[in-house]
């Protein structure tokens, strides 16, 4: 069919093999591997299936997608993390945000290409991994992402409750009359094992109701709250610009460039959220055009806002005197502009509301995708026939977050977060490379020891391992010679990917500089992974083992990659690079 083709037939799922229970250990292992290595089939529109009443409603335009990306990325952190990092990096925190933003742009370019190539259904990073690699990899990506989302939603709900209580206490009637168990932190029992917070689950329930009512209602709420916080950030930037003393920007990097680079590894996570746009694929009006613009556009807006806040903050107050807990609010108060502090609190509430709303939205769409594919019970695949929302998935997500936020001090788990984000970003970057050479590599078998496709995957693994090694050596202040060795090995693996593989240009949006751009993304993401708390590494390993066990017990027998088909356009052979 011209440029459209069926891909992945050699790994198409056969339902009859799934229904036969293995009768011996060898058969069991064989069945596990055959199931784990199957991939989602990509087919042409002529054989595409419809979800009938189970389809989501396409109501999101480009502006809605931009607001989803900005809403997910900018929370209360823009008013706090800028000052926190500036205390170490000085005015050079601006460069930290630029470097981190540039790294995120590389990841966003990879997301944008895949969102343009596979735009029809929900799934995001999980769907891309299922398409480019295999079922087990996709399930592992989902599990790592979902732990981040669940704990993150509960933590944000507690922070939102605390900010709302702080706003209420501006009124004399409420000041010092609101008990801690309502929203300020929580009332602890059993030595802190339980921490009761009433307001956080109530907020989660309200947002869950809005999301269940329909994408239109939730999009309106997100648009209003996102517009509010963006306007407040712009007001803060312009109001502070008149109080800037340029002498405060000197010295620009008082503690050296290493602190600026370390700051970049910290503020990288302030940009996380643009990937939420990719999970809106099935509800986008023009996904192939709008998703790439939404992903990249929302990230660029966030970069501009963060840089503006950094310049104003470090220009108003010498970096040594920045407050650690509320740097912006204290900076404006010191200039006699206390009204801005109130605006900042309102902006924080709006920011946390949109971050929480979009987070809950993304989680439900991921559960919907796995329910359709059979990796989770079919109840998660049900879509309300009039509201066109995955009500069961949405309610489940709200319950999990509500229990965590209402009963536990999830802030103490913050050091094990970001594992899923970095894992997802790295896999998505690898998917761009894999899908570019998947078609030809699948039929090219090396005469020596392995197929070209497997050789490429091995090179990707080497790049990731070198990124982790470099990050670990950097963290331990090891000799630069060892880091140089790791970088050289990564360069050699990259060279193999560049010169031993054949790449095709995809239709739609194309990530520039493939495979170099995705390789740099993978290396930097895993470099950041090495900077996480060691407990985060243990979480990655333990959760991966548990996920494999769940897949072995349930997933391999119920999964059906052919449950929904995806349009895939292959670039003409003559366009191959």
C-alpha cells in the first residue's frame, strides 16, 4: 500500500499458543520467552480495528495540548527550586536551567517523533517500547513509571493541601485554628508509621470526579488553572525585573562550573511533564500534527519561564542571602512587595492543581492501554459510553493516590522517585533508533555471530552502561581518567550505531541527528540515574524483579498485542540514509 506496510509479522502474537498451559519446566521457560519477546503489531489502515464504544473522544486541540504540557511541568517548584539551587550555583543557576532544558529538548525530540509516527492510541512510553522492542520491556517501563506516578500524585496532593491551608490562614478566623490532621503535614501515629491527612484525599476525590466527567471538563479546569499560574509567573518576572541589581550577578558562578553542572542534574526534573502530551494521543483532534508541537512547544514555554524567574531572583537578592524554603516570597517581601507573596501562594496552588490533575489523567490512560492489551484485567479497558472516559481506571488511580496521601507521609519517599521518568525517557530514545532501522535490520542477518538488530541493541546497552559508569564516577569524585575511558567506550558504541546500521527517514515529524541525538539522551538520562539516592537503585531492581514475576504469573497468559492495531508508515527505501 505505497508507503504503508505491515511490520513485525515475524513476531505476531498467536492466541492459540497462549491458551495452552506449559506442562514442563523447559516448556514453561520457552513459553515465557516467546511471550516476553513478542511485540505489538503495526498494520495498515485497511485492517485497522475500531474500539466502537470503548474509544476515547477526540476533543483536544493544539492549545489544549500545550496547556497540558505546561500544566504538568510547572508546579510550586518554580517558586522554590530556583532559589534552592541558586544557593550553591549562584547566578549560574540560569545556566543550570539552560543545560537541563537543552537535555530535555533532546528527549522531547524523541517523544515528538514517536508521537507523530504512532499517534492513534494511548500508551506513551509503554506503547513505544511495546512497538519497538517487546512485551516484557513495555511492562517493565509501565511498572517503573506507575510507581513514580502513584507516589508523586500522593506527595503533590499533600503539598497542595498544605498550600491551601496556608492560604486559608491568611484570614484571621482560620489562623492557627486548623489542626495538622486536616492538611498541614499530618497527624502522626505509631511513631510516624501512619500520618493522617484528611484534605489531600478530598482534593484527589474532587479531581477524580472532574476527570471522570469527561475530557472537556478536565481540559477546561486545566486550562484555567494553567493560565492563572502562567500569568502569575509573568507578573512575578516583570515585577521583579524593576528591582534587579546587576551587580548581584557577579560573580556569575562563584563555586565553579561543577556546581552549575550539578545544579543542572537537580533542576532537570523541574521540566518533567512534557511527556504527558504523548499520552493524549487518542483524544487529540490532529495527533500527527499537534502532538509534536504540543510536546516541544510546552517544554520551550517552561524553559523561558524558568530562565526568567532565575534571572529575576538572583538579580533581586545576592545568592548567599536567598531563603531556602520560600526564596521568591522572601525576596519580594524584602523589597516591600508582600502582595507578590500572596500571588506566589495562589500560583503554587494553581500549579500543584494542574500537575496533580494531569498526573492522574496520564495514569488512567496508561492503565487503559494495558487493560486493552490484556496485561492487566479487562476492567481497566472499559470506557464509559457517554462520558468517553476510562472511569474504572480513573477511579482506581484516585483510590491508590488517596490512600497513600491520606495515611502515609509520602514525602519521605521522594528520594526513590524519578527512576521511572529516567527509565521511560531512555527507552523512548532507544525506540527512535530501533524503529528507524527495525524494518531492514529484521531481515539482515550477520554472517558472523548475531543479527544486525541485536548488535544495535547491544550497542544501546553499552551506551547506557557507560552513562551510568560516568555518572557514578562523577558522583564519587573519581579520577577524570576513568570517566574518560567510559566516555570513549560510549563513543565507540555510538560509532557502531552510526556506521553499521542503515536508517530510514520516517514520515511526519523527524527527530534530527538520529542516532546521535537519541544516544546523547540515553547517556545523559542514565548519567542522572547514577546521581539518584542508592535506595532508588534498589527500588529499580526490586520492582523489576517483582514486575517480571507478575508478568510470568499473569501477563504472559492474558496479553494480546493484536488487541488493537496501529498505523505505521515506512519511509521509502530510496530515502534511507
